[in-house]
């Protein structure tokens, strides 16, 4: 699976992981769930270990956990962290999305 995080996203995720003290098995879960204004939405959280059926992607020493349902929507996605006058947060660049909305966390496929 090809899932990329920019350097700024890696820095921010590592801060969260350090704050959670999840140990060497821990990592970032990236998922897609039904919902949002366009049909699907992204979710991220820190977990202590992957689930048995997860795909584990390692990027720059960071472990990323992706479940089988989400994997089909996350292929070739790039996650970035942006900061600006209007706020800061993670953004997703998804070449598989056929549409989206202004919130940046909802898409259609």
C-alpha cells in the first residue's frame, strides 16, 4: 500500500505519539468511514498496536495502521499538516476521490 505523510505531518503525528506513550508497537491509525457531507470521511487516532487484519505501512520510522475497508480508499493518498491564519490541521490529498467538500475531511469515491 502506498500512503504518504509529508514531513510536517510526520512531525505532528510524532508529537501526538510521544504524548500518548504507546511504546514501540504503537502508531497512527488512518481510516475511512461512511459519513460526512460527501459520503466518506477520514479519521485518525493513535493506537497502541495494529489489529490482526491491519495493513501496517512504515514511513520514516512511523507505523501507520490501515484496516481492509479503508485501504481501498487510501491508496496513493498524501497526508499533510498545514498551519495558517484560519487554523491548522491535517489535510488529505486523495487522487481516488471523485468529489469532496470544503471541510477537507469528507470525500466521495
